[in-house]
């Protein structure tokens, strides 16, 4: 069934122009298409839909995670572009600067312009 189909992540935003500056300009995603209600970006081999919604930023959990080999390097790069990182207290997790360390898993969270929680994390082998 659905296990044979590709999945497309979607993020709700209130202002498409502001979101375009963030996702394209700050995060460096490639804009593929846009109209009055939605933009489509490319990130790696995936497409990300960013669409207008009055409910933008209401999710209190991680909305998207980018898999990166070098989380610390990506954190430094994004910090240089003005990204502020979130800090969470979780059992069994230590923090090295903005990076949360859970054994081999390293992750960092930040918010987009609407408060959507975004993450970058490495994917350690099982």
C-alpha cells in the first residue's frame, strides 16, 4: 500500500514571502515552483511543500528533520546566518553547545519564521 509511495513533507506558514526568504535564502533550499498559496522546494532528493495556513506554527513537536552527516558543522553554518537554536532538557541527553547528544545521535532544533520546529540530525547506523 502506502509503503510503495513517496511521501512529501508539508509545512504551514502564515506569510509566503517571509517563508520564501527563510527557506530559500537562509536555509538554501532550491525553489522549484510557487503560486499564491504554495511553494515547492527541493532539499536533497526530496520536495518540500510550504503552504499558507492560518494554523501555521501551532504544532508543538518537531515538524521536519534534515539528515546531515555533520550536525555540528551545519549548526555553525546556520548560526552564522542568524538561526537561534532551541535547547531542551531530556532524560539521558547531554548538550554540547546547541547540539543535543544521545549516544551516537546528534541533533539540533530551531524554528522557522512561523514557529514551526525544525531539526537537523545525523542518522547513526543501527
